[in-house]
C-alpha cells in the first residue's frame, strides 16, 4: 500500500463517488443484465455502466479507474471484451488502519 497514491486517487470527487457506488453496486446499478450473462456484482461493475452513471467521457473514466487500480483501491477482471471493476477491500481496510494509527 502506497498512501500517497491513495490520497491522490481520493482527491477527486468523481473517484470518491465511484468507490461509494462500488461499495453497494446493487443500490446504484441494475443487476439484471449481469445476471442474464451469469455474472454477479462480485465480479464487478462494467466500465461502461460506471461511465454512463458519471456522464463523463469513457476515456476520462478509464483514466480514473486506472488511477484507482494503481493505488490499490480497485481490482479488475476482464470477461470477453468487457472489463469489470470492484473495490479492493483489503487495501481500503489497510489504508483506514494507516490513517487511524498514523494521522
């Protein structure tokens, strides 16, 4: 875990919002298309769904997701031509403990 990368990733309101959405994806995204494909939100949420929810360009969202992945906040899985993102709860927990103990 590199705290400076996490701080940078969390410095953007949209990236914070994405983390919130991915905490409880069933609350913010329609699960039906995933279930029809035999995929659950445990795999993650498709980049396209995240992009639609933000209303930002796909290239911007891809950059945001990559920043969060490099910081360790997200994990991704590619299925066919689609990439799905989910939270990396282990890193998030480690960061929360770091903040509590060190700051």
